[in-house]
């Protein structure tokens, strides 16, 4: 099958990042790879298999469909945990296949009990607690009720863990809120234990908390953005570099997004390029058309702002980014030819198009830009 662009994922960079991240943890703390949002745009199937070869045996996803995709490509001994959405009709599949799931409402707990009884197999659950994020999670009264339901139906549940999520661990301005959440979490855990329930795994930490709040590491950490080579925020990066003796970034980006030159056209001076009149050639220009546009995740807001790499030179985007095509100025780049490699994100020669710079120009966060890369762009594993 042919494609107008493709994404390369570096296996050596992932192995390097995971080694760095695990070095921040105690040997007793388990590492969970968060691969929601199509593995932050890196491809659930491709990234999941690659992470497993790097020693990862615990994965966190958002929804049942993501769990299903991952379950198809990984060995059965690997742990998959659904942190978010699962329809009542999907509960039986999850329980039958030992997929773990968050419980953040009494209704979810009751539906899981029904499915577990029908299968005569316990649901592997994590009680997700509301500690101050105010998104999803069991509040104090619901925690009490959930504990009673579990105690009354011991054969229907295996209480694997108790979790929460921090509301802004990537910024010091949220310090009091984060520490307040941790204190509230520990109080809730204590109340659950006093009820007579046993908890195997306590977990609260995301990437930012791993780096900024070591007291949150507990039994397991859920690492997303950092395994892909990106810092949760500039502040977290600057804080780490401020105490590190090595002045190089310890994380490596995994992703390179590439295409090729589709056509070349000489445009006379004074002519407009593309739709409308947003760009006018001030002199004769050589324009390369690239078969990627906003339908493929290259934001229209990069019109007349973005850059790509061709023959190790930066080529500016000219005119409006179309649905499937963008145009770049290659006038000053020697020997440009049809089918030349074009780097939309990543490295070519000594030049880089970073996700950070790409995101700034398009007013997107790293997270948003990566997860908007369409699922049908091929992901290719390289060294």
C-alpha cells in the first residue's frame, strides 16, 4: 500500500528514555507505559510491541478500544489497565481477558459485578479517587459505598489498586494543590484499609510527578509524554537541568515524520501561490509541492509560517496549507529533485524541526500535535 507520508519510530531512543526514567525510581516501583491517544501519536500497536521489547510489561490506556488493539499484539502475561472509558457491554470482554479497569463511579462498580458474576471470574479493578482534579473519581461518600459493595461480593472483585491523578504537577504554581491531593489520597487509602480491604498497588504519579514529587512514586508510576522524549513542561526540564551535571537533554525524541517532493514548479515574480492572496512571489521562485496537508495533521495555521527540511536545508511553507498538499519555497536549495525526502518533524543532516517549535507556530501543545497525527499514517520502527 502506498502512502504520502510515514512516521519513523526510533527503538534505540525509546530504550534510552525508559532506562533514564527507571533510574529515577526505586527498584520496587513498577513502570507503566501510558499509550493513550494512539500512543501519543506513535501508534499503539507499533509502540506497544516496541516498548515490550524494551522490558515494559505494564501498559495504561484510556479506553476499551485502545485496550483491545494492544491486547491483539502483546503476550497475555502483559498487564493492560483501562484508566477511562469502557462501555457496559465491553466489561465482560475486559474481565474475561484479565484487563484491569478504573472504577470511578458506583454504577461502573455495580455493572462490573454483574459481568463478573456472569463469567464467574473476578473483575480486576482500581478504585480511582477524587482528590482535587474534579474530573472523574470516587468522592468520600462513594469510596465508603464502593468498599461496602466489594466486601459484600468478594468473589466478584480483585482490588488490584487505588489511584488518583494530579491537577498540574508540571507547574510549581500548583504545588499546594498537588501536595493537598496526595494528603487526601493517603487519608482515603487509610479509610479503605480500615474497612478491611487489601490493596496490592498504590499509584498516583504521572511523568511530571515522577520528576518533581518523588514521594508520589509509591508502587507504580504511569509515564506518558516523557517516554516519547518530551518533557511535561519547560519548567520540569529547567528544574532537572539546574541540578544535573550533564548539560545535555537526557531524553531522545522517537519520532520522525517524512514525506517527499511531489512536484516542482517555477512561479514568476508577482504571481500568487495557492488559494487566495496570502503569499505573492517577490521574485521568480521554485516551489515544491508536498503531499501532506491538514487532513494529515499538518495544521492549516502553519500557512506561511512552518518549515520543512529538504536536502538538509530549511524550506519555508508558502501560501495556505491545503487539505492534502502544502507548498514550500526551495529556490535557494541546490539540486532539489522529485521524490527528495522531506522531513516534516525530526532531523535531517544537522537541521531539526522540533515538535516544540512546530507546536508553537501552530499554537498547539506537544500532546495535541502528536495525538492529531492520523492513525493511518504508517509507523515504521528504525534503530
